[in-house]
C-alpha cells in the first residue's frame, strides 16, 4: 500500500463542531506513488548528470553570460529536488508515526542526496573564482541578477573543503545527522504521557500546561517530567552525538565558534548577535523577573512552579475561539494594514494550504514551509481554539505571506536568513494583537490580554535567548567530553533560573524539559533568530505607529526583496540600524512598557 497523503484523510473536527483543515498536498504531487513524482526524479537525474558533464572545471574561463546560464540551470534542477523534499517532509510532519510514510520520506531523502551529490562541484567552483576573475563578469546584466546569490554563497568560501570531502559529507548526512534527526522526531511522535490515567501525545500534554486548573497543570508537568526522565538517556545520546558531530565539522571548516556557521548563514555579524544577547540578558530583571513576580502575586502563590509559567490569569476564561472566527480575526487585522496582505492570506484558507487539525502522530508546534516558488507555502499548526492559537495562526500566516511575496526572487534568492524570516510573522502577530487590544473596552479583559502578550514576548525573547545560552554552554562543555544527562539538566536549570528569576522554584523534575525542544536537534543556535525578529519588529512597529510616511509600501517592498538584501539595507528606509546597540534597547523597551502598564493597573 502506498503512503496515504494527509489530503486524503478525513479532517477532524474541533469541539465546537467546525471542521479543522488538513492541508492538500496535491499541488506538489498527487500521491507518493504518482507518475508525476517519478517523472521529476527522472528529469532531475538526467539534468544533473548533463549539468555536471558540461560545467565541471569550466567556470574559471566562462563568460558572465555563460555563468548566469549555468546558475539558472542549477536553480531549475535544485528547485525540482526542493519540491520532492518538501512533499516528503510535509507527509512526515503530518504523521511521523506512519511507518510507510517514514520509509517513503527516507527513500526520497536518499534519492535526492544521490542526485544532488552531482551538483556539489558547482558552488565549490563558484567560490574558488577570485574577485579579479568574478568582478568583470558581474558587469554582465544576466550574471548581475544573481549577485545576491553569489554574495551569500561566498560568505562560506573560506570554510569549504575539497570537492571529495564535501561530496562525502553530503552523501553521509543521511546516515549521520539526518538519521539522528529522524530518530528524535519519530521518538517524540510516538511517546505517550499518562495524565490522570489518560494517554496523551507530547503536544497535547504540553498544551495542558496552559490549563486553568492548577492540579491539571501539575499533573501534566509531572507526566512530562516522568516521561522524558524515562527516555533521557536516549535524548542525551542524540544531543551528545550531534554536538560532537558539529564540533568535528566545525573544526575541519575552521569556524571560530560553534555559533559561527549559524551567524554566517543568517548573514548577520557576530557583533550584532552579541549585542542582542547581551542586551536581552541585561534586561532579564526588568522583563521576566519583574513580570513573573507580578504573576505569582496574581495567582496568589509565594513561588511559581514550572507548570505555572503559562498558567492563565485569574478571570481569564480564554473562551474557545472557533476556527472560522480565528480566520476572520487574523485576516481583518491584516486587511486593516494592507488589503494585499489579507488577499494573499485568504488563499491559505481557501486552497488547503493550512493543516490545523489535531491528530496523533502529527508534529507538534507550528511552521510555515516555503516549499518552492513555483508552488506555494504550507502552514502546519495544532489548533486548540485558544487565544494563543490565534496568535500562532497570525504568526505563521505572516511567514506564509512573506514567502509568497518573496517568491518572485526565484528559488535561489527567495529565502531570507532566519533573523529576517521572523519579521513578517512577528509583525503579523503584533497587528492581530493590537487590533484585538484596541477593540477591547473592558479594563479587566484588556489587562489579561496585555499580560498574555507580555508572556508571548517573553517566550519569544527572554526564553529563546536563554535557549541560546543553554546551547552555548552545552557545546562548550561537550568539548571536554560526553555530558551526562544529570549535567545537561543542571545547566538547563541554571539557565532557566537566571532568565526567569526568583519568582520560580524549579524542582529537579524540570531538569529534563530541555529534551523536547526540536531546535537543539534540527537547527543548532537557530533560537536567537526569534528574539532578533521580535526586537526588530518592536522597533519597526514603533516606526509604523509614529505615522512614518509610506510605511506599508516600504514594508511590502521589504518582504518582496526576499534574500536579495541584508538587514542594514532592509531597515535603512525606516531609519533603523540593527548594528546600533540602542536598536535592541528600543525593542526591549516595548516589552518593558507593557509591564509598566500592568504594574500601574495592578490591584485596580
């Protein structure tokens, strides 16, 4: 039996009876065993072989027009491979427990790896062209079009290895890092936690940490702690192995620090990231420490436990928001800023580009996968009907709209660095929140909404920088030898205590909660991009609220630029500069201002 694609599944319904959407992947391929999919494999195989035969060893003497033609052909082949990989990845995300889908996904990964191995020489040879050779060729308009691609590619020129080693690392990835990633994903998807006698997925159990019933939250917290403690040796092995693997590769490539590759791939200077992290860590007391002291008071608790961090506030019934209403809230907020954004966003709902249904085996969390420019993005989330879920929808739709607008830059230049990829998502979330807050006239309800937004911002800024600090500590200590699970837990608790402050009392049970964070496994040092994006958008939104002339048009132009411009060029039209230390303080001041308002209304 071929793997059954999610678009053929009966969509589950939410508890209000409305149908929650499952995505339709037919725009990629009709089915895993479809002729169209096999035809793409055949096309890519033939094209890659012909490309390697034609271009290997010939770039140094090629004209600008010829190099541009080669890049265009490389882009065409790579987009076919990207389409194949996207389809397999989305199938797997929809049900990571389905053995047939897992086998299909692995098969696609292996076949794509074999084909793409023939293309590795191309980017390596491009990077071996010295500036004296390349500069005059860039005068050709055809090659000048690809200047941003070449600019970003050449950031890694000093760190590439020989062709043979690069090909070996590429081919072995499917039995190395990719295999450990798969083990993590399949393990998480298959785990079940016992909460008061009920077997729940990890996603559903984590969702209970926001339950208004403290006993229910505590039971969920204990269940997660027990579950991950039982499997902590496996998660520690995965973590230790991947960190050591990264250390070996980084050493061969001569990266000065474990986070150096991430900074380069984000096209952001080390000094800018250091300024961000230093600013956030210095603000822990005025942000998280201050807010959670207020929250403990509101909840009537002397100390908060880890299962209280996301507890709803007293008086917050967090009434269920049906899916159709969530759609209307988000699209109305987008439309009030830009009708074009709302029109693009509506396509996600109307054409099956969103999977919000709740299913066992489905990936937790949320994402917007850009797919390839010739198709369209796909959004995955798990919609429970809470206000936070509406904010998640607004966030992921921002990603999706950004990806649609940037698609015009083509496969090689549509994607943005992670630091800029969060811009539209966080901005969309902020627009939605502001629309809801401005429409709220009840002071008590407004206070609850404001507190909820502060918590979301703390999760995005403080918590993610804490995650980044945790990774830095792990990678540094791992160089001295394998880390025992107990030591990883100690580091985790120290970092959480530093970031969240004295309002919390962390029990040893919390020491295993690092293990469910997928970013540590899939994308080392990814997490600071969330804080970068949130602080950037806070500063950008302040410019918008100040009545900056032509803001919406400039904003849309920024999104359409995709990966062709870097952060200095993108922010310049708004009078902002991320390399200025004051820039980050400006973004953090927005959060502090919200907390100021909460303190002023405390007790009223």
